[in-house]
C-alpha cells in the first residue's frame, strides 16, 4: 500500500468511537482550536453519521491540547466577510450546533481551557458540560464590535438566566471554571489532567444504562422543556408506557429482582 501524500491537510476534527462512545476533538491547537469553515463542515459530516448509528450511546466533545476547548470563531476567516457571507457563516454554525442538540444520545462537553465565543456556544449546545480547572467561559464578541453568532445570546440565557447572560454578552468578560459552576454553566470542575478520564467514566456510566431509556429520557425532557407542565407530563406518561413494550425494560426489571447486572440489547 502506498503512503499517503505528505502534504495532505491534517483533519480539523478527530473522530474516534469505542464501546458506543464517540469522541469529537476539534483539532487546531495552533489556533487554539478556533472554529472555521473546515471545522464546521467536518462536524456537520460527523454528526450526520453519528445520528444514524444505532450503537451510539454517548458523545464527548473536546478540544486538542490542554490550553483550549475552542477559543472562538476564526477571526482571520471572518474579517473579510460582508453581511451576506456573515449571514451564511452564522446560519451554518447554527445548523451544526442544532445537529449536536438533536443527537438522540447525551452529548458531553469536556471543556479544557478556553471556551470563548463560538467555543462557549459549542459547549452550550451539548447536554452536559464538565470543565477543567483552567477553563474559562465567555462571549467576548462585543470586544470585536459583534455579538454571538452561533446561538450564544439564546442558549446562554436559557442556561444561566437573562440577567447573567446579558451581563456576559455586553461586558465581554469571562468566567473562571469555579465561577461557571457557581452560575450553572458547567456541572463539575476537575483537575486539568483528569478531565478526559473523568468525563470518559461518566460517559461509560451512561453507556451502561438501558440505551432506549437513555434516548427516551433525553427526547422527553427536550420536547417538554418549553411546553406547559401538563403537556410535558403527558409526553412522559406516553413514553413511560411505551418502554414497557421493550425487551430492555423487561430485562432491567427482571435483573433488579434477580439481583444481577442487566444485559441490555437495545430492543
């Protein structure tokens, strides 16, 4: 087999899958993993494949290297844009982040270092956010005469409340990891060297549970979040009942009674 050409560009997104857990690593460490069109296109492609994978149990999103999750959108790519190009760039970013939210399994952001601008928005599109102790979160776009363009004004307000989100968006200041945890922007803070191993253990725990139940829990919670409580509860009743028609639910309850580990087969 002939060797690959030496001048092939290195992928800007690394994708690995093991034991039903997919890890997506933004791979531009020299640019602090800034989001550019290549990253977004590669993310879009990977997400399309993952969405159709019945064996998928959980997804981890992180950045290459210890310094940065994603430091923001690539300003060097943006500086020459006019309104038309900027609209297309923003709309594409929105589409990709919506595809992350739409994945049927839980998506975990492992935030290692800077999560600013587009990086904060990428983390916000994930279901669960864990941070290293050197992480920093923020929407500093006003420093450039801009606002967040990938959903930051909307997801951030829904995550931490309107007043705190507006303060971050108009001041441009960033939050250290402990501050982010205090306002509900991340769940836990781990030592930098332990972040990936700790998040992987969390993902493995999710992957060990009933896969249909995990997907259903995410779907029902997401669908009901913006609905009136009574409507959301009705979604839950229907989904709860439907699970009793699965082999996984029967296996899980039987295993509990028999005091043994359940063996789920995703049916």
